[in-house]
């Protein structure tokens, strides 16, 4: 067993060396790097997948535990808040102590949280389990993006980030389908047990596959955490990328939090039918992330970001127009939400790479701030959706329009500082 562990680590270290050689020569990464990259996708996608598995079960949790939509939304809010706070810790921690150590701690926490939720006998224990799960998932999300920056450098980070986001989107797209199916053939606990299995796989991958990609610095050679964060928030270019990304991401959570109750409770569709609708809509993110890989070299980051924000503003505006005309069937909602998620996928790789490139010597801290703000925004949106839900689709799309306007105005005002 010890020999196998050493052999796997030796082979992955060799793969990492090939990546670095390819990067130095200006070549695309070799096929040998795919094992490492696939593990990074697993770590980065865990939080989104864990949420996607739970979302179809939220109306059922309300019935089983006799709770209102606002209370059930706390299963998302607790995850989002701890996911946000965890990134503020794991970002600087990975800069100082190493990326791999941060991933090992995160994997352990996600496993504990997932098992706790799976065995819960009250909604409040589920909320606690989701909070622990979110804290651990923060590690995978922030550290994987910092590792992309470590491996691919400033020139290749945007394109590699687009591939990472595309594969994350594919996982997130599949999660509601799987969660809806598990709910119908088993129970609400099945989604949490599947998340537990994924967390166990993440832990094994961190032990046997992932090498160290950063260069941990002694505490005496690094800035205090608070001074790093103050430097980030005083940089208008960083703020332009970070706020545009975070507000756009929050718009996606309007659908994540609001759609299950509208389609399952109001329209009385089955969880599996909702899963199909969600998968189709969320596939827009995958399509947009894939398109971004080809658009970035041709249009440049700034033009792609502007087009993305216009799409994310236009799609819900069209939904409002169709609704006022009395023509807003499920098919139209699904198509226009696909367009909205396409805009999100087109936006995210560019703004995430811009955040990392604005502070290359503190990529972990920059990724942490990005994750903290976007998940706080997502948690706030989820909570508000539970409070304002009125049995119609309009709270969801109305908030998407409001967030789209805010993101667009911020980007227009700050984009000159991102050049």
C-alpha cells in the first residue's frame, strides 16, 4: 500500500513537471496532466454539486419537518455563509501552509458535514451538517482556482479557468437530475449519502493524487492577512472583476433557490421533471463556459464580460415581457433561463481569472475574497427568495433583473481600472 501511494505521487509529480514545461514553452498542457486537472474539477465542483443534489428535496423537507420555505432555505443559506467564510480562511492558509494541506482539511470537513446531514432527524441538524459541509467545500473551491493560477500562469489561466468552469457546470447541471431521481426512488437522505461518497473520494484524491503546486512562505515573509485583504479592497481593478462576478453569480442563485418551489409546489411537477428543467437551464452555464474558451482569444476578456452582462440582463427582461403578455409557459422560462445561465458561464471564467491576475502574489487570498463575496451574495439571495416567494415566477426573475442592472453599472464604472 505504501509503495502504491509513493508510485501514484511520483507519477503525479511527473505530470506536474510536464505541465510546467509545457507552460514555459508556450504549449497546451499535455494529456498526462488530466489526472491532476480532473481532481481539481472534483474539488472545485463539490460545493455546487452538493447543493444541486439537495435542491429537488427542499419542498419535501418542508412537508416532512413541517417547515416554511423560508426555514427550508436555511439549508442553502447555512451552506453559503460557511462556504463564504471558509474561503477567507483557506485562501491565505493555502498561500502560507500549502495547497494540498488545505485540500486535506477541506475534504475531512465535507465528509463529516455530509454524513451529519444524511443521518439527521430534524431540519436544524441538516442545517448544521450543511454548514460544516460548506466550510469544507470552501477549501476545494478556492484552492483549486489558486492551483490553476500556479500551474498555468497568467497567460494560460483564463483559458484553463474556462475549462474548469465548464466541467464544474457539467457537474452542477447533472446534480439536480440525480437528486430528483434519488428522491423518487429512495428518500431525501440519498443525496447526502452520495455527497458523502464524493467527499470520501476527494479525501483519497488529496492523499494520493494531488501534489503541492504552491510555494509556501514562512510567516515572517508574508504580509498579515488583514493587510492583504485591505490591499485587495483598495484596488479598483480587483473590485471591478470581483463585484461583477459575484453579483452575476447571485443571479444564478435566484433560480437555484426559487425554481424548485415554483415548479414543484406551484406547478405541481415531479422532482424528476424539475430536475430535467433545471438541467436544461443550467446547461447554459456549461455552453457559455465552453464558448468563452474560444471567445477570449478573439474578443478579449473585457468585451466578453460586457456581452455576458448584457445577456444576463436581457434574458429576465424578456421573461417579464412574455409574462406581461400572458405568454410565459414552462418552455419559455426554461429557454430564457438557459440564456441567463449561458451569460453566467460566459462571464465567470473571465472575471475569476481577472481577480487572480490582479494580484498574482496573493492568488489564494484573491480567490478567497471572490468566493466570500459571491457566496454571501448567493446566501442573501436564497434567503430573500424564501421570504418573497408568492407562488409565481416573478420574485425570481425580478431579482435577476435587479442584480443584472447592478452588475452592469458596476462594470461600466470600474472597467477602465481593469486594463
